[in-house]
C-alpha cells in the first residue's frame, strides 16, 4: 500500500507538471482526490489494515494528499499566469506602427458653387428657403400663371406622378410656398433638385439643380434685379465679369429677361466655350407677374418683386471648365479630387 501511495503521488505529480489548461487540471483533481478518485480509493481500503500499520499508512496518505493539493494550487497559479501573459501578448498594441491613411474627401463641384452662391446672397441679406421635390401641379404651374393646357408646360418635360402631383420642374414653386406663408419684405434664395424628362447627354440630365431668387418689397425695380445679378456674376465668375439682359418670356415674370455673362474663357472676344458669341447664357429672370403676387395674397399695386432662376450644373461647368455634365453625377473619385 505504501508503494501504491508513492506511485500515485509520482504519477500525479508528473501529470500536473504537464497540464496546460484549467479544465485539464480540474479533471486531474477529480481523478485523484474526487469521491471516486485514486487516493480516496486507497483510503477506503485502510480498514483492512492492522492497527500498527494504520497510523503509518494514514499519515503517509495524508502527506500525499497535502502534497497533491499543494501542487494543484501551484499549477492553477501557473496556468492563470500563463493564460494572462498569452492574452496580454495577443492584445499588445504596437504604438510605433504607422497608422492607416484615411483619404480626406473634397467638396463636390456643385457644392462648391452652391456654397459660394449662398455666401454671396446671404451677404446681401437673403434667407434660404426650401420646398419639396414632389410638388403640387398648383405650385409648380398653376400659381405661377401657367394654367392647364398652357404651351409653356410642353417645354418643361414634366414627370407626372398623378394628375395633380409632379416632380418639380424648377425651383419656382418655392416662391409660391414662401409668398403664401410670409409677408413682404421677402428676400430668399431657394436651392434644390429639379426634374425634367430629358435624355442624358453632355449638357442634359433628367435630374439637376437650380437656385431660385426672389425679392418682394415696396418699390423693387428692374434696376435692383440688374444690380443684384451683376454682384452675383462678379462674385462667381470674377471682378471682370459683365452681364447683359435679353428680352424673353416666362409666364410668371413680366417683363422677363434671359441673362448672359461675359465669357469666362475669352472675356467676350469669342472662343470655343461661348461658340464665338463672347457671352454665355446663365439664367432666367424678370419682375414677378402681378397675377403671381395676387395669387399669393400680395397686392401688386403696393408691392413689386423680381425673381431669377439658374442651373447650378451649368454654372459649375463654366466655372471649372467641365465639358460634360455626366461627370458631375458619375462621382468618379479621380474627377472629384481635382476641385
Ligand atoms: N423657373 C425658370 C426655369 O426653370 C427660371 C426662372 C426663374 C425665370 C425665375 C424667371 C424667374 O426655366
């Protein structure tokens, strides 16, 4: 029995030295010290020993038990330390490693132009007003003095959602919304997306952006319109830019004018950009039609106003020398990086 005890001890010690995780250790503990463990098995047989042998073997058995318990506790300590150091090693951060470079984005050319426009007009005391892209026929046409069956509707290539609901074809409906909910004096610009059922090519897109301007107050004149647009052209295209007005027709303004800016490519002498004209058309404008003011509850005998609307794509293309509108929507990083 003595030899058996020695053998158990040696065997257990050897196994403990090789244990590599806590679960294995628990299993070992059960195998030797558990209720059905090897050491316990020996102790159970002690009853069969003679009274002289019993205390000797008993003491030895206890020594073996203490030795095992002690060694199990130490092994547990060792395993916990090993596990911790493995975890620390795997979680170590090498602070000397170079960081991952995050490319910094740039403003889209349309955003650049829009921000400049906002700057210019906010500086002149304008506020920004916005409206929905899905719009009532009433706001997009009717209230703008374009009744049903008016020929001007044909030129707008409208996407109809239902008989009375359209994708707005211009930002002018925001004029209506604003005048119906605000009293003069009014000084707003309305940037936004507009829709026309045009085929995509270098100068057309079914979705594009406009900025509308509207001023309504007492004694607003065409001279105010011209002065405002001159300031705008200089701000966007440079101090040397000039504008000219050509008579035109819009149902919601009277009189109406199309506005050209002196060509940014040749300053007026004629080049490829302006097709030899020296001027490039950039916007539509005019004095707000009395019918429109009246429809919005503003007395045209007391108040007058001017309005203008411009396409942002066209202005961005002019300003940055972009010759194909599609580039503005494809969002190729290599293109966008240049601005
Ligand atoms: N809404 C017109 C268009 O889209 C532009 C415009 C706005 C003209 C305001 C005059 C006054 O073509």
